[in-house]
C-alpha cells in the first residue's frame, strides 16, 4: 500500500493519469482529451484550502487569538495542513489545474498526471508539451512541464520544464524553472511568459545530451564522479567501511551503468556519460532507499533525490 499518495478513507486514491499505468497502479485512468474539470475530480483535487485564525485556551478555559497566525485546512475533510502567517499566499488546487488548462488551450499541452501527497499537503500536475527528440537512434526524450506546490511550508510553488527520463532539464537553463515563494501572488500569465516554452531551450538540452553520448567514461572517471556525487550524500555502507566502492549506492549505480539500466540495449550509449546520467536517474527513481515507492517519488521530484540528479547532471557535464 502506498503511504504518501493521498488515500481517502473509502480507498479513493487522489491521483489521475493518462497513458501507461503508473508504478503503483492506483488512481483513475483518463482519456487524453479529458477536460480540466474531469481531471480535477478524478485526481481528487476537488477541494480548496481554507484558513482560520489560530486560537488557544489557557488553563482557566479562556479563549485567546494568536494574532497574525492562521491554520490551513482542507475544505472537504477539515484536515489541518500547517500554521502560517497572514503573509502566506495560497495557491489553490483549482489554480494549479487552470494553469495547465490555459497551456492546453494556447499551446496544445496535455495533462499526463495530477494528484496529491501526504494527505493533500503537497499537490502536483505534470503535462506533456508534445516536443520529442532523439538523443541517439532509439532513445527519444520527451519534454514536460511539472507544477508543484505545498501547504505544509515544505517548499515554494515550483514550475519546471523537464525531460521525462531525467526531470533535470530545469537545472540546465534558468528559463526552465520558476519558483514562487508563498508570500507572493501566483499569477499564471506572468509564469507563462517567464518559462522557456520555446524550442530553443529544449534543443540546448538535447545537444548537451548528444555531447554526453559522445564521451566515454573509464574506471578512473567513474570513480571520480561517484566520489564527488556520493561524497555529498548520506552514505550507507555494507560493512561500515569508508571506501566508496563499499557503498550500496555505488554498487547499484555501477550495476546499472554496466548494462543493467533500462535502455542499455540501445546501440551507441554503453559506457558513455549519457549512460551514466541515466544510471543515476534510474537509481534515484527506482532503487534508492525509501520507505515505499511513493516516498521515492516525492524524493525524486522534490527533495533529496531531485538534488542528487541535479548534482549528477552538473558533474557529468563538467567532466
């Protein structure tokens, strides 16, 4: 059973998707042409975030207001999300989906996945842009837009232009990411103008990927890369030894790099920097230590795993 995907008391999973069945098999499958209102209900995002002033009772039973502080809670089940100040700006689930509705109308984007984590404290939506390119024959890369926000003060509202297999493109070009702190209004039209939806930034990423395909990685380069990558991560050793080769992550990434990764059979990528980047990505997305698969999703997209993929891309490009 998934523990971070929001599951209601009646068993309804707050996630909807189109296309291939996702890793967990939960949620509602929708046709590609489903409208935004259908997505909102199927993804379980048909609620709002409400806010009320924080009050407390003293030992005598007298009520007092904590001025300037508010509790955020879901309108459908009154579940508390967090306590925030008056300056906090709420981005409603409806606003997230409306952001993609306008992209669908103006640029032909299609929603791919939408849902919530941690009881609704974090929500996201992922849309296809329709742009696809081959890094090498048989290795197509698709471009997506990911929007996520939180109600537990865990992160700002982030909108990223990403690639399906790495989700790292946003860190390759500053035009591919907009981060909006929760003390700032969410204005969709302004974000549309800031983000790099043009083909130019996507072409830059593909050209960089082709450069990585052209560069082989020998043993010394692999060990140098892994030492720099894992040296900044929390290490888990099999027997308490400090050698990088004893590290579980090192062993798994090496196994994936040596031909165990998805797509390793594609001609021309074996032993290249591109293969190494994809080995790290597959490790983060499918093999890194987490309590469960949806916890891994949260990490891979929004926290420790996302940082590791960003670091890997920067290190590999600079090798």
